[in-house]
């Protein structure tokens, strides 16, 4: 809290030029003595701040002071601005305003060399609203309520104590304690609907560091897959180089994949561009599912 107030005092002085201890005390709802202690801390940190007594006096910064000279090296300044700029897509208006303030403090315009956008092409507005709702619930420790599509295709009403947002393997998740299951869970944002932040608050829980979305996948099996070269762009995006071997114009992949129906859903996305070489059991099960699909379109 103290560090936040020091930054705000510094920004206020850079913006206003001059102030008084009573004015700052009123603004930050602390005592005048606390303000003078803050001024002393800023001075000890190398900030050229000084006080002038009498009429027309007050608290000042040395003329032409620039924040970076005292607190940040040039590379640190650039990294800080880049971090804020690159992830603006996940921020609300207040944090975008923070970027503008930092640029003003550093008296420099950030170079626009990086843009990170995790949102879907079709759902940009909805996703930003969802991100902000979850973020506020995490920061304020308030319970989230939403409708969730489970693995069986059924909608369930869930309430969770959201702890963090996680981006993993091309998907966004919210990690938290599920009130229904009474256990930590990961929820895919793409399956969430009608997300609301409730008034109810919760005490912070600590998640096991090993807890990850992969734990929710269940058992996996080792498979060998043969891909047509026309899907090379996906193969190299979705598997590691150590798992891929190129032979005779085809791509062979040895990897571990979930042993439930999501495996077949995934393979179907390659249409006729993939063949299961191992395990024989999976190959037969996949043939049965393909036959069932073919039967639908016979008439």
C-alpha cells in the first residue's frame, strides 16, 4: 500500500508541479506526518523532491525531472512499457490508462513492436467482458457463478472461488475451487456462459503447484499416427519436434493422447489426412465411429 501511495504522490507532483502536505493527506486519507515520511522515503530513493516553507511554498519536484533517471534503467523502462502494451487485450480501461500514465512519467512514446491477442476472431467483445469479470472476481475474492458445458455435453450450474486465469495449449482456463465438486478444478472459458460475479466473498485458498489442466484429461495412451503432408502446418504446431519423423513425404508422430472420445474428435479434425498405426484397439474403435458417421449419411 505504501509503495502504491509513493507512486501516486510522484505522479501527482509530475502532473501538478506543486502540492502541500495537507492536500496530499486529504487526497490519500492519511496523516500529514505520514505524508512527510513518504516525502523522506522518496528523497532517500533518489527522487529530487523538496519542501519549501512559507507562503507559496509546498512540496516540489526538481524542474525537468524524469522518472526513469531515478528508478528505472532505459531497458527496464522499455520492458515495463512493452509488458503493458503487449497485453492490453486482457486489460480494462483503468490499466490502459496506466500505460498512458507510464508513458507520461517516462516522457517517452512506447514503440509499438509487440501485440499479443489471445481472443477468438469471432468472440472478441464477449471474451473481453468475460476476462474482466473473472479478473475482478479473482482480485476481489468474490464467488463466480456460471453455466458450464461438461464433457458429456450437459449444462451444469457452477459456483467457484476463482484463483487465477491460465492460458495453456491454445485454450484459456480459470482455475479455482469448485463448490459443487468440493475440489480444485480447471474450467475452459469457451464452455462458460452467463458468468456473473456474486456479492459473496471467500478466503484465499492455495492450489497445489502440480495442479494443471493436464490432470483433468484422465488416462493417456501412446499412439503412432501417420499424417498427410498437407497437414504439416498443424502437425508442427501441435506436436514437439522430438515426436515427429518425416519419411517418404509423410509425417509420423509418436505421442501420448487422451484415451477417451476426445481423441477421436481430435483425429476427425484432420479428415482423411491421418491414420492410426498404433494401437490396434484404437484403430478398430475409430473405424466403428467412422462407420457410424457414414451410416448417418446413407439415406
